[in-house]
C-alpha cells in the first residue's frame, strides 16, 4: 500500500510530467489559454493515460518486443476515440475549444512515455497508481499555466473578471506568451530544486 | 632600475571599455531625445524618464537578487531604457514604459545572464512585448508640435491603409514633423549622434549603411505600383529605420563580429524590413527584422569566421 501511494505522489511533484519530465508540451502550449480548457485537457489526457496504462500493464506479456510501440498506439487510440466521442456528445463547447488537440492525445508523449517507461514493466496495480499520479500532475500543471495565462492575457479567471481597470497583456493569450510562462515556471521550479540541494 | 617593468603582452592599452562606449552611445542619443521632446512636448520627456528609471531599478534589483555584482553605472541598463523610450509613442499611459523596461531588462537581458550574454537586443524585446500586449497604446501617435492628444497615424501606417501622402514632404520627415515614436522622428538629430559615433569609431559603416541601402534598394524595386518606381527615399526617412540602423542593429552583443558577417547582417535586416513594410501585416518592420537577424547572428558568425593565420 505504501508503494501504491508513492507511485501516485511522485507524478505530482517529484516527476511532474510538465515541469520535471517536460513531456506533452504541445497540448500544454496550445490549450492553456483558459483554465476551463486546461482542466478539460487535463481530465481527457488523464482518462486516456489511466485506460492505456491499465490495458498495457495487463497485456504486456503478449506484446512482441519489436512491435510494441504500434501496439501501445492502438490501445491509446482506442481510449482517445472513446474520450473524443464522449466529449462531442456531452460537452460540445469544450470539444470545440480543444479542437484538434483531443485526437492528438494519441501522440501525447506523456501517455506513450508512461506506457513505454512504466506500464510495460510494472504490475497493473502500480500502473494504475502511476497513471493517476501522472494525470493529476499534468492537470495541476495545466491549471497553473492556464491560470497565469488567462489572468495576464485576458484579465479573467474561469471566465470571471477579477480586477476592474486591469489592462490585460494580450501577448499571454498568444503562443509566445505560453512559451514565456512555461519557460519561467520551469526556471522557477529548477531554482527551488537547486536551493533544496 | 625601477623604470623597467617586465610584463606579458598585450602591451598596448586603450582607455575604451564597455561602460565608456555605453555612455558615449547615450550621449549620441541625446540630440534625438531633445528633438523628440521639442516635437511632442513634455509627455515625451516623462516617457523617457520613466523608462530609464525603471530599467535602472530593475537592473539593480535583479543583480542584487541573483547575487551578482551590481553594475548600475556601466550604462547598459540606462541605454536599454533610453532606447526603449525612443521606441514608444509620446502619449502612452505611465505604466507602459515601466513594464516595458522591466521586461526588457529581466527577460531580454538578465535571464540570459546579463550584459554580453543576451541573444536579442533588450530594448527591442521590450518594445515587441509591449507591441504584442497593448497594440492599442503602441499605435496611437500624436501629431507633431500640437502638444495635445490629437492622434494620428504614422506616415507608414497611412501608406499601409492606402492613403495618399500629400501633406508630408521629405523635408518634414527629415526634420521629424510627423507622427511617430519619440526618438525615431528627427532624422537630423539621429544623424548628428551617428556622426559622433562614427567619429569616435564606436560603430563601423558595415551594418548601418548596408541596412539602409538594402531597405532603399528593395523598396525602390518593389514598393511602387510598378517595378522600379518605389519612393525609396520616403522609406529610408520614415519609421524607425535610421534609429534602428545606427543605434540598435550595431549593438555589439547581438550583431556579428566580423566585417563580412556584419554586411550579411545589415543586408538581412534591410531585406526583412522592406518585406514586412511592403507585404507584411504591420506598417513598420524594423524591430522584427532586427530581432530575426539577432537570432541569426551566431550562425552568421560561424560561417564568416576569419581564417586564423597559419591554418587552412
């Protein structure tokens, strides 16, 4: 049980997929314009990660070594299709906002990375824990980045205006602003890590 | 026998150092600043003071926080603030030059490790950041010699909108009687400053002349209604070309080292400026052209490296 908790918590801070592993930056840059989009993307990717990690951990002994990546992709694509159709059916607004980035979860390197680096080597129990931790870590990172970008770029948080008279800097709503915020956050977290040592 | 001093080379010393050159550039920019204040009124002076003060303060704060040697008086932060102010319209809200300067120093320079390490010209980074963030303020200019907030477009912006420029002569452009940024309008004052820098040999002809010539030639060929009918003289005199070519493209840190490289750098800047002005979305392309060539400077340096004597 202790290890189960450990595998979960490592994904949140120690091996945070965005800020430590620096994986999945493409969707992070693209959808972090608003917090709602960030949360939607985080949950969608977490669901796919959970499903693919469990299935791959289950079938890892039947997958031939040389074609393992295509096999992983097939499993991942299945869950992405489920997610995409569910999203289209139950929250079309979010689906429109995320656009092409939902189908692109198939090639999200967090999902494939965890399949290759973790689920194919560990048991179902720990793979589930790992997927949950990574999913939560990714979602939290997205929320942090998108909160900064939404606040600075459009003066809002979750669609609500915070300060009257605050003039938002529209650069943060653009891709260049996303790179800027992610770069500064990465530097900031590295600084904290260096100070700790 | 104490008069004989045994020493290793180099034996020739010059009094020049970074901070002397920085202050000389500041000095050479003063005429343009005075001209800007005369043309646009005290609002321009307010912008200059705010930008310079914010640049100096953020330089000190960052150097203090990162435990580096505080080098406030080396003139580089002062120059960055001054150049940024010269690239702003005269009637901007008070916080705009402050945020621009902080961004220029923090993100444009100190993030890379301070003076000498930055890839891009810090003042341009600040300007482009402001341009992308608050385009509303960055593109509302005041009329010259009116001293109130009558907004007008720059000659280049009018040209972009397809208006005919009849009431602005080349002479007006040369003296600075047009809408524009504080430091870019008065070509006469800028040329005075540039002449000073040439006289002291702080800048060479390679970057500015090729830059201006390339812009002139390219706009002459393509900017007119038919080929070879562009008003090249208008394009040289308008916008921030003169300010950029003499004072910003020649920045030692962000331009190539060799003469050959500097010529390529200047030609590239001119070409990009003309392309952005003629076909781009913005009326003015000087700052973007220079930033793009700043990014290319290391690779230009690599391919134009001088042959070391005795090697193949």
